[in-house]
């Protein structure tokens, strides 16, 4: 049955009319879909081209149905799927089966929907998507979105659309893919990712989103830092591009009460203070992606508080100062405590710290050093710690590092729980099993990817 999400407001485009030929699917729930700028930007672009497109959160409903009309997946001629994380590919395949659609593109027929996938996962490994999609867009998807919209409006047949897609330099076709050509095309596409058109922005705001009612707009793309574990590290996906503040501000429509500034290097934006000042002057609240401790001056923290922030989310990454240095992120405990002091001074209530464990060279004393640091921080503000195993990603300096042994990870996890459980306001230690599956998919070849996502049982 169709349903009307609470409090939706549309900007710049209108929701699709009945009998849409296309659906934008997301391998998650509605709140997660409405917090995914990649998913929303493709939706906006296809609607702007005049193509009626419905939405389908694949984990809402069994079988999944479109929001606008309650239609099944098989009733659409074109299906786009935006995937950000390795395990979402597994969820997508399971949802296709529940929807009654053959998940193996080699076994689908001419009357089945054309399925095109993309998203941030392609910056890591597009092969899990090639296991179930007819075509995969690596990196920026705006050119492909425009092409798909025009082809669908023109009534182009399946073969014609695939040929046109295959002519784009960043598109992989499942029927032609092998590991060698996939690696070559991904490598060629990555450097142009950060220079794609922007800023991207959302077409819709909803109360029921993982970001609340924030209007999402891209502040920057890529990252200027060289952290050895990061897929967006300096130069890997092109240069760091900070969108001009005037352009970002112009992308925020009147009537928006809160904005989510999106990007891997938001805290390094050279005009961040101007962005925050301008939005606060308009009476607009601001939320951001995770921030870099070293870039958070007192003025920036004060502006974030003025923009409605009650918590800062920052990456600490290593349990000790030495580990952070080896990651290319020289961050001392003293600087983190200083940030906590600053946060308390401007009225912020808490810090959320992201940290990884199971890193190469992680000494037994690292947990004790981290626990001592957290004890200092929590004397100033409330602390929430989110910790998870390091998952080395391809084409990064740590890409060939082994995933840490399960026994090692369990021991560190237990030590963190023992030392932090009573002194933090929240503690999330992640799943070792999930991280191991993520690592396997990140490094999978085509045959392994098919098995891991569930195409071959």
C-alpha cells in the first residue's frame, strides 16, 4: 500500500506522478534513505530531467513496495540502487529475491527491469554491485542519471540504454565485466570523482530521517588529509574540492530550518566560518558530518554551537598517540582534552568519538592510554565512544594489511568494555563478524563477490 511519510517537504522538484516508469531503490529503511545524499541527488537529477521516479526503501516491507504507489519492484522498467557500504549489497540481493526479481543479471530476461547501481561503495570495490546489477556507475553518478532519464523518457530499449551507459567512462556493464577491466575502469574513474558537478543537494526534507529534518547539501568532496586507512584520502579520489561558500548557500532554499553540511572534509573547508555565520544569520541550524579535531578552532566550535549543535562528532581513529601518528593523523591526547574544554566553554553537552582497534602495531598499553584520555574528557563533557575493528580498504596505504585475528579483536573489545563501560555515556564496540564480512567484500574479486552477496549459494 502507498504511504505518506510524515512532514515531507519538496524543494525545486515535485514528487513523481502516478505510473512512473522508474524507481530509486535504497538498501535500507526510509530514515536511512532520506539521510543518503547520493541517493537523494540521483533522485533529484532524474526528476529534474522530467522523468517520474518513485522511491523504494528495500528494507521496509516484505516484499518491498514503492512509497508513492505501493507498487512492486518488477512493475518498473528502470531501477536504480544507491549503495554506500559493503553489507548493503548483501541486503540488496536479499531484497531482490523477496521482490520476486532474479538477482543474477545473467539470468534476467528482456522483460525484467533494467537495474543500475552506484554509490560510495564503488570507490572501494564495485564488484559486489556487478554481482546483481546490469550496470554499475563508479564514482559520480550525475552524467549517468541524466542519460538514464533521457533514455527512459525516449522509450529506449534495454540494449540501447546499456550501450549508451557503457559509453560513459565510469560505467561498468555486468555482461562484459572481468576483474582486469573492472580494476582498470575503476582506477581511471577515481581521480575524477571529486571534480564532479556540485554541490549536490536534497530534493526533500522529512521529519523521519537519520539526520532529522535537515536539508542536505554538499559542502565539499574528497579530503585534504592523508590518513593511511581512508578511501577519500588526499589524491586517491581526486583533489580536495571545497565548493564555494556562495554556491553552497545558494543551494539552501528559503524555508529550510536546518541544514546538513555533507562531505569528508567539512571541517577543513576554507570558508566554513562564513558558511556557519551566514546560515546562523538566516536562522538556519546546522549539522555536519564527522569533524577533524585539528581543524576545530574555538571560533568554529562557538559557531557550531550557535548553529544549534549540542554534540561534536570527531574521529580519533587510533587508541594511542603513536597509533594515530602511524595512521598519518598526528593527534595528541592533550589536543582532544583541549577540544573538550572548548566544547564545555561554549555550552556543548557532549563529544562523540570514533576510534578503531586492531591496527597494525597496536600495543597492549593502547587501551589503557585511551581509557585515561576518556577519563580526562568525560570530566569536562559527556562522552560517547563508537569503536570498531580496522577494515583495511583497497588502494590505500593500509590496503594490504591483514584483518586482525578474531582473538586479538575480542581481547581489545573486552578491555575497552571493562575500562570504558562505567565512565562514558554511551559505548558502541561494533561487530567483529560484520567487520570481517566487510573486509572480505571490500577485497573480493568478481567470483567471490557473487558468492558473498548471495548470488551463488
